[in-house]
C-alpha cells in the first residue's frame, strides 16, 4: 500500500513536471520593448482585417502551440540613422546636409503589422531603408530652397522633410520621434562668403566698441588725474589758508595794544558822528515842516491846473482832427469822382488819337509803296535804255570800228593830251637843246604818243573780234576806248621818256 501511494505520488509529480514543462514551452511573454508576431493560425485582432494569418501580442503572455504556430519577435526599440545627403539648392549651389533621424515601430497594431510584413527578418536593414526615404525627400526639398532659407529657418526644412516622409513612414509602420539637421557643409564656400559682410560688421562694431571703451577709459583716467590735481590744489590752498590764519593770529597778537588804542579813538569818533547825524536829522525835519510841505502844496496846485488845461486842449484838438478828417474824406470823394471822369475822357482821347495815327500810318505806307513801285519802274526803264545804248554801240563797233574809235578818241582827246603832258608834270627845269628844233621834237613826241594810242586801240579791238568776243558782250561795255588808250599812252610815254 505504501508502495502504491509512492508510485501514485511519483506519477502525479511527474505529470505536474510534464505539465509545467509543456506550459513553459507553450507560454510566451512579450517584453515591454517588443511585440510577438504569432503565425500559423487564423486570428482576429482589433484594428486588423480577417485572414491576416498572424497574431500580435504586446505587453502580455500568450499560449503558443509548438509545431503548429511560429513565434517571432519585432523590436519596438528606438533606432537611429545618420543622414549625409548631397543636395543642390534652388541657386544651383551644392551642399552636404548632415543630420540624424530617430525612429521606431509604431505602438499600434496597424503599424506593428506593417513593420512586421516589411522588416521582420530584415530589422538590421531598417536604418538603411529609412535613410534612403529621407535622403530622397531631403534632396527634393533642398532643391526648392535657397541657402539663406536653409540657414535662417532650419525648422522649416525639418518640418517639410518630416511632412514629406510621413506617409511613406506610415506605410512602413514606422514613426519618427526626432529629426535633427546637425550641419550644412558648403564645399564651394558660399556660406562663408555670405557670412563675411556680417563678420566684417561684427568686427567693425567690436573695434568701435573697443575704441569707445578705450576712449571712456582714457577720459576716466584723465578725470581721475584732474581730480587728483584738484585735490592737491585744494590741499595746498587749505594749507596756505591755515598758514595765513596762523600768520594773522600772530600779527593780531603783536598789534593788540595799538589796536586797543585805535578802537578807543574809533569809538569816540563814532559817538561824535552819531551826534552830528542827529543834529542833521533835526534840521532836515525843520526844513520839511517849514519849506517842503508848502512847496509841495503849491506844486500840486500848479500840476492840477496844468492837467486841466491839457485835457481841454486835447479835447479841442480831437474835435478839430475829427472835423479835418470829415473834410478830407469829402475832398477825397470829390477828387476820386473827378479822376474817374478825367480817366474816361483820357481813354476816349487816346482811342481817337490811336485811330488817327493808324489812318496816317496806312496812308504813309500806301504812299511809300507807290513811290517804291515808281522808282522800280524808273530803274527798269533806265536799265533797258542803257542796254539798248550798249547794244547799238556794239552794233556800230561791229560795222565800223575805226569810226567808233575815232569818235571816242575825239571825245576824250583833251584827257589823252593831258595824260601825255603829265609826263612833264614832275619836271621842274627842262633844258632844250637846239632851240626851236628841240621844241619841235618835243611836240612831235607828244603827238606821236597820241597816234600810237590810236593804233593800239585799233589793234585791241581787232584782237577782241578775232578771239570771238561778241560786240554785244559785257566786256566792251565795261571798258571804253578811253580807259584802254590812257594806260597804253602812259606806257609809251614812259618808254619814250
């Protein structure tokens, strides 16, 4: 009997051990930072559709049938991926953006299911996938921004990147806890050059502030030196004052006796002066009573009478001025009326004079025009007559040149003889040889010059006709035989002389 009890107890204990082992083998507990994905049977999970083929357990334990169901763990820990993306801004400037993305699988069953489908066996590649997603969107967003926008508003860049990646991260079952842009590398030096003006301004302000501080320090030092000098001066002045007081006290002690005598004499003089002043006051009061008061009464009487007389004269003058003003106003009205009438008369006389002047001017203009026309007609007739005379003279010259030349010479013979005799005009004394024979030779030469002039005139006319000059031309009319013969005669006379 005891053996049976022992066997039974052993069997019960073995069964309990087997049951505990089986339970421990079938019971799975999800840690706080992980999710259990149980596949191998159809389950309905809140938030997920039917027929998913797996069950999600978080934060609790569950039974799993070994061999029938498979249990795998999905980490819910934070993950981190470094961003190092080469981008080009809207201005075409290449930049390298460095940052970090901290993400994790979402806590809800939908996010865990999406992440399980994509990363359950590739959880170590999760950072690479997230890096690729953020790199693509970051390049796109930076391409629409300028360098200045990225520097001044990094929150805008971060917000746009998170918003652009939100949908894709949700599909992956991931949520972004943090996105930080650490630095922006500028290989071209654009940012450095962009900061140079501001750095120069800061350096300038720093230098100005340093200079102002130095100036204030110098002014403070100078003020301190001035106060030191002033304190030294005041000390010396006080010392000199104390010395003067000591000297004065010593001198006063030495002069105490003489000063006492002088003070006694001064008191006597003061008393005497006081007696004299009292006597003078008494005499002044006596004069006030005897002389000044009667004089003041008499003066007041005269002043009152003078003021009354002045007021009367002022009233009379004002009345006279009013009368004069009224008379002047009446005279001004009369003068103004007369002036208006005179102005109208003057205007009428001026209009009449203007009309008369205009009529006279028009008559004079007509007379001047008629006189001008008459003078023009006269000049025209005179020109036509001269032209006809020149034409007739040319015709006569063409028909009988010698007759015309002879006529011209005959008309101008006195001038020709005078021109021949002018050769002797400058001769003061003439000596004639052979007497009457010499005189005859001289007259013969003068007559020869005249004949020579006639022959030269004929030759000139003949040469002009041979050269084709028309008798009707202007050259013969401009040069008469007289004008031709006189120079020739003078030339012959100079040669003969």
